[in-house]
C-alpha cells in the first residue's frame, strides 16, 4: 500500500487543492490536523463519476467544494465498485459491506428460479421462476414523481412525499414466497442486514434519499432500517419538460430532480425530517445520490451541449456543466453543516454506485442485443422442437446477464458457444456502421463458471446462468440515444472516487492501495463507534474498514 500525507505546498503543486481553503470559506472539510469524534456521516453517491473525473475537475478548480473535500480528508485513488456495476448492487454494497453473491442483489432487474410469479395467491403446485423487478415498474404510479402518493402541486410539492415508500409499491407486481405465499418486498429480498439497521438498533437516527421507491431495500430484512427514506421517482414524467420524457432525458430536468434530494438533505442537516415538517435531529447516517452526471455521460446531447467525453477521459461541455452543478450542491451541503456547527462531528463520504463506459468516444460500439438473443433462442429451439425459449430473462447494458430456462451444463455451454460465434454490425458515436465480433463479448462465464465468478453454489436461485464481459466500448442498445452505460467490468465502470473527509479523519492523505466501495459500510459503523461485524456481509466476506486513521 502506498499512502502519503500531502503537505500544503506539495498539494498545491500537484492539484492546487489547498488554494481553495481560505478564511472566507466554510471551515468544514478544509485541512484539519486534529480529528474529532464522528456523530454524523453524510454519504454522497455521484452516480457515473470516475476517479479520473474528480482528479480532472480538481486540477482545474482548486478552490472548489470538491477540492476542499479531498484536501480535508483521505482520498482513495484506486477504489472499485461492484461487478456487475449496476446502481442496485453498487448501493447495496455501500450499505451492507457485501458483494452480489452475498447480498443476493445482482442488478435492479433480475430473475429468481425459486420464487413464484407476481400475483400468485394460491401457491400449491405453482411452477417457480419469476422476474424480480426493482425499478420504477413497482410504483403504484410510475408516471408521477411521487410514485402514486397523489400529492397536489407536483413536482415542487414532492418534498411532502412519504418517508415510508414501501406504501407506494404495487404489491401485485412483487414476486411471491412459496413458503408463505406472500409478496416479497425489496427489503425482504435482501439477504443481509444494513448499516441503517445497525444504527437503529443503537438508538441512532437514519435517513436516505434515492431514485425509486424500490430503494426501500436499504431498510434491510427488518424493513425498518431507515426512518426517513425520500424516494422521488426519477423515471416519472418530468413536468414542465417535453411530453413523454422522464427526468433523465433532459439534463436540466435531471438537475432539477437532484435539487429536490439536496433540499431534503439540507432539511435533515438542519435537524428536520426531509419535508421540514418535524424537528427530529440530524441523522447519524444520511445522504443521497446524484443522477445528473450520469445522464450527462449517457446523453449524446442535451440543452444544446454535447454529452459524454471529447477524447479519452476528458469531459465534454454537458458533463463539465454537471460537474459544476454537483460541486455547487456539495458546497451547499458542507456550508450548511458548517452553519449548523456540525463540522467537528460530521464525516462526509463521497463515492459512486457505478462509473460509466466508455470514456473514450472513439471506442463506442452500440449493438442491438435483441437479434442476438432471438437468434440464440431460434438456434436452441431448432435442436429442441416445441421447447421453450432458452433465454428466460436478460439484462444487457455494457455487460450481458442471462437466466436460462434450461440450466444444465449442456444448455449453458450452448449459449456461450453461440454468442461467441456471432459477428455483426453496430453503430459508432456518429451513428455510422461499425463491425463487432463475438457478440461484443471478451469473455463469457456460463453455468458453474458463472456461479464460481460470483462465489455462489451452482444452481443458486438468483445467480445468472451466463455472465458476459463486454469488450471495451460496447453498449447494448437498440437505438442511438445513449453513448455510454454501466453494469460491466471495465475500469470505466468500476474505477469510482472514494473520499472520506471531515471529523475523525486526517487531512491531505492520498492512498493508492486498491480498496472497494463495499468497505464504506463497515467504515461508517466504525466512525460512529459501532461494531462493523454487526453486519452479516462483513463477517462472511471479511470486509475491512477503510484505513482512515
């Protein structure tokens, strides 16, 4: 491990970070050589943000809030998120200390071979196997930002949204447990406990803000981990913007959406609930995720600005605009912490659920995965006349996850062989034809190899039967409306920032050792004086606390 304390002069020469620490600025998260006890941890996930983006921004904005955050703590420059690098396993890891094989959460939309189909009321004799959809599809009304609560005056009234979004989930869309014949809510689907549950058991207050009601999974198996859970629906209709578009299809809309969650957290810093209705005290664990950087990376253009990167790892105009936006919002959060005299008792952790790939626009190859999977099913049925499609469920972003109707070694080997034999033509960044080979895959884990990859037993009810690692630059999409994705295993997907700054943490430290975002969970408990081994996933995976001291 390489770990160094950067003196102000050296830091100035390298990035200019400490030029941002002046008497006129909030003292929070500037350099401090006297770590104090942590009573509050603010966790911030900037979805899509790479470590390279953070470094690029700080060099050019040495007086920024992000620069002060880095200068006032420990920056882990080689941090990785989960594989698959999807939002759900990424966030679950930060809250549990566990990888997908341990938590049972591989993606936000998966398949389970053991549970029964949604809507089942008489379970005896029902064939198991069901899609487990933890997206906006679970909302009672997915077109509304309040997920169906029925608030008047939306979208600006969304801060009045319930702090218990389980009530906004349509139970008829949930898979059914064959043992109880009852719907399985997201929190019940999680196999391990969360930091929020541990904090609650210690009598501490908890809060979180995220993008779907299904994020009530973070409550943990008890269902009660988060006292104040604010989940405005990001994939609802963006009122005031183009008809039919959700909050991710116009980048200004995404910024507005993120702004609601920032207001919620500001209220919580001030000691209120997210709606600013009840005075409840500042939470011990709280935070939010930002979506605007992610959409700026995915959209070809928005608001007259080009999205993504100009060349490898150099942000384009839309992304620069959103890095500025996030910096301003994080500055508002840290300023409020200082205003409320919470600087000496608050630690801020900055990271990301996932990165985004590719950061090199020249590498982009978009592939329509529909014909590939149709071809696989047709080839299988040719050998098995009258049989079912081989592919029962598929999730393809910049990785390929398949669940098969036949899980035998022969069937999984057949799927692997077929996919690696397919060549074709996709589109490049300019929508021009671009050839691809091997279905865009560099490696395929099938059957037992897939189970081994995720460290579970073959035949596990949740594990994909095939996990395909995409070649760099491959994005599976039937159109040309996005130029990047996440979910895969490339460094662009995995290499996210990880900064621990503020109370209890030394300043100006850059740690180059490889760490993982799942280590955030035990670190938060450790900072608060709680036992990291209270987390089941920490015990099972021996997840280490980050070396912040």
